[in-house]
């Protein structure tokens, strides 16, 4: 086996590289992201540049990042034909987000999925992230099983999470062990809660997911009186014995409002 081949195989393991080769799935990602001529797009992991070229055909400007120096060097001359593509030789997680509205569209390294998602959620001007993730991750974050993760619930007032398609493992090279899914995280045009309410809402969600007492009602009764919690559950139509993961994120927002009603405005 040649040294070059060994280096390439080693990089695939280190960087978690599984390249998406299916044109239909690539187009589907761009469609889900609704990439248009006005959009600035960040791509995580340019790889062989297949998705980069599809994005360049649709977007105003694409900034693509590739941490593998071998791939980046090979890709650089290929992307010179595009005057709206910038190739960054570096780690996406160390990049500063754009100071203007932008989207992230990427077939991401699955080993750092959570870190990439956190980067996206923390980016002030991100409008959406359309990510190829492991199918199981996308299903858990989007409530596919009828259960909801803490990360989804706590960010729900600002972001929606949606699974927008399954991609079979055979569409990648090398073939991974599991299927993938297109996860679309979109910032809401109008947040479901006011900025000053978000911190208290996150505290409520964190307490609920501690699992103290075995039910959501028992956990929240550590912060509010049991009677107040029971009344709030009745108000939002939530069963008193609901287990935390089975409460829909919309119901969490309603529950927060029921437990923390806005003060009445004084009459003039």
C-alpha cells in the first residue's frame, strides 16, 4: 500500500470522512435550505467539493471549510472556476460566524455533530442550518419517536427542528455503518418568548429534565407549588403523569406561560 493511500485512509478515520455522492440527495439539501441568490452560505467540510459546487450554483457567496490539508490542496484548483466560492484551510469550529445573515449547509463529520450544532445555535446571525447527520441523531432532535430531547426543547422558542429526509448509507463513500438524515434547524422569524423570558424558560426546562420524582410534574414541583403545577398542566392540556420527554416543545412554551403569567397592565 502506498504512503499516499495510507495517509488518505488515516485522514478519513481522523476527520470522520464519508463523502456524499448521490446528486439527488445533494440537491435535496439545497432545496431544504432554500438557498437563493441573496444568500451567504457556510459549508462545514468541503471534502471533494461536490456539495460546494451545487451551493455555488445557487448562492450569492459560499465560504467552505476543509480541515484535511490533503483534501484542501486537491480542491483548491477545482474551485478556482467559481468567483463566488472561498476555501478556508481550517477548523470550522474555530471560525467566527458571519456578521450578517447566513446559512450553514453541510455534510458534517458525525463525531463532532453536537459541537457543530452548538456553534450554529450560538451564531447570532444564523438563519438556518441544514445538516447531514446520523439518522438517529436527526430523529431524536426532531421528535420523530414522539419524544423530545432537552436541547430541542430549550431552543424551541428561537429555533424549529425538522427531519427532512432519510439518506441511505449506500449513498456515501466509504459506506458508513448507519443511514443518515437531513436535519433542518431554522431560526424563527418571531421568537415564541420575549428575550427577558428565555433564561427563566431554560431554567424551567433544565429542572424538568432532571427527572426528579419520575414525572415532569414532580420535577417542576421543586420550583413551584404542587397545586400551581397541577393547575398549569390542566390549563395546557397535559396529563398529570406525563414523563418529561413526551411533552411537545410547544406545550413547554405554554406551560412556562401558565406558570409565569404576565402581570396585568394597570388600568388607565
